[in-house]
C-alpha cells in the first residue's frame, strides 16, 4: 500500500547519523545515501519497497510536520526497546517509553520519540 515515506531533515549529516544508528535495530538496510542531494533511504533487505527516506524538504522550509507521525514496524518487543534506547542515545527526545498500549489492541507494544528535527516517530510490534 505504501511506496515510501519521506521525513524532512534540516541538517543532513547529523540526521543521517541518527537514522543510520536506528534503522539496523529494525532490520532495515541502507539502500543509498547521497549527501550532495542530500538524501538517504533504507529498506528491508529482501524487498525494494516500501522505502524510508530522509532529506532536506523540497521547498527548503521547516522540516518537521505538526500532527504527523511515522510508525515503524519492529520485529520484536526487544527491538522496540533497543530502537527507542538507540534513538535517545543519538539525541531523540522521548514521547513515550516502550510498553504495551492495550488501548490500541491487546498485544500492541510501542515506543515514541522525536528525531533531531522534531519529527515524531513510533516503533511498534503487534505480536
């Protein structure tokens, strides 16, 4: 259903360092990085889509969207915890510690944080 998600970043180098540390915790591999453009993309190693992309906004305006959140699927609850800890260790701010969220469904396990630009992300496992 989704081809790709693009997250706007203000400064590519620190944002790339942040996401380069986070994505392996979710089993995602770097597909490309072009600092000259600047943008980068990650994917599941066995599938060309969907892509998770970061880069400077086309219009050059503020990077973070208000009211938007991207939820990334984690392979396990342990991966949710590792991803959240990795994000915080690389400058993210916590928006919700890892834990069950039974208000969504009985086995929803998620964590929330904002990246270096204030983009809100969720890492979740449905198992």
